[in-house]
C-alpha cells in the first residue's frame, strides 16, 4: 500500500526542453521506471514528523518518456506547501489559524519562499475524493488501469491542449446552465492553471491509493472492481445533459459519480 493511500494527484508534465539548462541537466538522468510517487509520499510523511523548510533541500520529480521526448513534473514541494498553507489560512479567522499552525511551524513552511521564481505548483492534490472537474479533462480512451506493486491503480493522461479544450467546454456548459457561481469558478481556476504551462505539456490524473479503496467499494457493491469505474463517462454524460438542457440526463451522470465516490469517502470515517 502507498505511504499516503488517501491522496489523488493531478499533474502537469512539461517537456524537458522547456526547463532552464540547470534543471535540464538535473532531470535528464532520472530513471523513468523509478517509483517516484512512493518516494514523494514517503518524503511527505517524514516531513510531518521532522518539519524542515521545504525550500531548503533538493526536490524530486516525476518523469514520462514518450515518443522520444522526456516530460517532467517537478514535485515543487516548497511551492505546494506554501500554496496549501495560504489556502488553509484564508479559510480560517486570523485568531483561529495559530491554533492549527503554530508561528514556528509557519516559519518552517515559508522559509525561503521569497526565493521562488514561480509559485505555480505542477501538482494538485485531493484527499479521499477526486473533484468532478478533474475528470472533465479526459476521455475514456485516456485511461489506464490495472494492478502493480502498490495494488490497484488508475491513471489518465492526455495532451494539455486537449485538456484545456475540454475544460473550456465544461466551463461554458456550466455557465450556460447555471450562470456564474462556485462551481463555474472552480472550473475557471482549473482552466487558468492549465494556461500557465508549456503548450506541449501532458496532463495526468493519478488516482493514487484511492484506486484501491474504489476497487474495494465497487466489489462490495457487487460490481467488477475498477473495470466498473465510469467516472469520466459519467461527467461527460452529465455535461451532455446540461448542454442539451436535459436536467434528467445531467442528473443521471452526476448521481452515479457522486454515489461511487461517497463510498470511497466512507472509508475515511471507518479508519
């Protein structure tokens, strides 16, 4: 089992040639077969026990070699720690925040952050659930699933140009159906994030350890494990219903999706 089996990731892989020469030299010798997902998660767990400035140590990266081109998704740990802290901080009153994150811990997380040239994370994470908007970036044929040394897995990968076009369709469809609001804003934020990367990049959705929980939940429901996961199809179904002005059709896809992932979220309460 993965060190943090409750985390799913949405990653951007930029072509190695788009990085500066120093980073190209650093990333070009990485092994594309190394289990970097496990290494990243193990490092995250160690930092929980032994906090340290995330900008103060060398970082890793995920690598894909495809059609003779190397694509790299830096962990960008310092950037992600900073972004997570800012998001968490914005959601709490200033008087309450220190009860969760001490001033000393905040200093550890933010030390050196001003030295970062780019505060855009290559990787977005969610725990116990995958946001529906993430599925809107892919088609069923982008999906690969099976079993490896960590158990069940599901990974989807596509060109960033295709992901962006699909995200724009999803955004326009939601705006047309509901107008502006929280859901529309979340999709727009995802679209803005995609716009920040090289146009020849790849986008990858990795269920992470959630694939194992999902497979268990589907089997318990009498279905054929991960082969019964139609999350991408359900989101496409729902968007097609919204585009056609058919609320019943849209609701069918959304209900299937939410019901499936509620079963996964239920494992959090059972732990």
